[in-house]
C-alpha cells in the first residue's frame, strides 16, 4: 500500500470519528484550548441598508456548521454544542444590531432535525429543544440542518476506508479491486445496492420531509418570522484533481466526484424543502466555489482532514462562517 495513500486515509478517517457533524447525541469534541487559531483571510460581511434591515428577535437553529465548531471564541452553554462568537448567526446579529434578548443562538454540534423538538445530549450537558428559542415575537429564524440526518460525515469516513481496501486489493492482485462502472469509485460501489439504488441518495431524499416538518414547526411557533434555511458550503472542488495536493491518493477520484454530487444533491433537497414550506433557501455553495477544503489555507472556508491548528476537520473556519454570514444577510435583506 502506498504510504502517502495510507497517511491520507488515516488523516481523513481519524478526524471523522470526532467530527461534530457526525455525532448524533454526543456533541462535539472539546476545542483544543492550547492550540493557536489558524490565520485566515477574513471575509467582510456587507451591512444591510437601513430600509431593508429586518427586525429582531432573531433565533439561530442548526448543527455544527451553524454553531461554528472550534471556531474561536468558543462560548455559551452547554459547552458540548461548541458555539462560536464568530459563527454566522453571531455575525448576522451584529450586522443587524441585534443583541441580548433579541438574539438567541441555540445551534448545537451534532444536531439532527429530531433535536429541534427534543433535548440533545452533548458531552457538556443537555441542549434544550432548539424550537424552545422561538416565540410569537420572533421575526427572523435561520435553520442550518440536514447533514447529520443524511449521515454525510459517516459517508466521508466510509469512503476513506473503502479507498484503503481498494488500494490493498490492487497491490495484492496487481489489478483494480473493483469492476464495472464504479471501478474507480469503490465507495460509490459500496453505497450502490444490488438493484442499482444509491443508498446515500436515498438518505438525502429522506431528509427533505424532515426539514419541511421542521419549517412547519418553526412557523407554528413564530408565525410572523422570516425563515431562512441555510445550505452547506462546498466541501470539495468541481475537479477532483485539485485535491491531490491536500489528500494525495487517499480517496479515489471517482469517489471525490461522487461525494461532490451527493453534497449538491443535499443542498438541492434542502432548497426544495425550504421553498415548498414557504421559507427562503440560502445558497452558501455557490459563493464558496474556490474556497473548498482543497484550496490553500488563505482561501479555504472549510478545513481539510488535517486542519489548521485549533480548527475542526471538514468544518467551516472563521472565513467560512463569515462567508456564510454574507449569504444569510443578503437573503435576510432581500425584498
């Protein structure tokens, strides 16, 4: 087995076991207190015009991409939710001049749609049902959720393992370990059922109705609020070859393309669920083009499997949260 491949596989699989998005109820790992924060190029979030400025109160609901896993400064309770004072809800609230009782961030690392209506257990205690942050007076709600329901972080870990198995088999036989249309994508083959069904796609499609129900529950509790469903920024570039320097040969190019398609499928499902329930969808994928985890440290919005010191693998960094905030602000202030 190629040592570079082995190192890349270990780098990818290792952080996934701890990544906040992968956890169902255990929450995020404690941020590294002694590690210095990475230096990133800040993204300026535009201030809305006064006439378009939405009023509070504002409530932010969601998972680790919303909470800002390990993005400094970490604050709030329970600590297992890993909320950042520089996550996109905090940046949006600051731009809108909302603070104190007019801004509630109840997002939590590892959250699924079920955690909106029920308490979520984390390593630092229980996070109350996120919907409890809403009242009849709430005027703005952002909801960033769905990735954990679809199990995408688990899929990323499985792809690393399948690539490793593929490499070992190829070394032993001297020929490709797989055959057929998915020969260059062992993980895609793993998730393809005997009848040809895409098992990851099935999970993603099943997530849509859950998000629709979540928006309906939000509207019931906050009937006068503008509801924004926030999508996920790009994890991978359009061209898998652009990841060679970051991942080496740790994941087969075909599987990188497969993962990219699945993420875009998730965003499409979230858009459909949001618009079908009368909410707005916030596209963070398009503005993050060129800022994926395989971009340079100064350009990326999402950290790679071996992240910069103090940051979380496969999660947004400071620049990523700022970029997402800019997209949310644009949607919140749109006429």
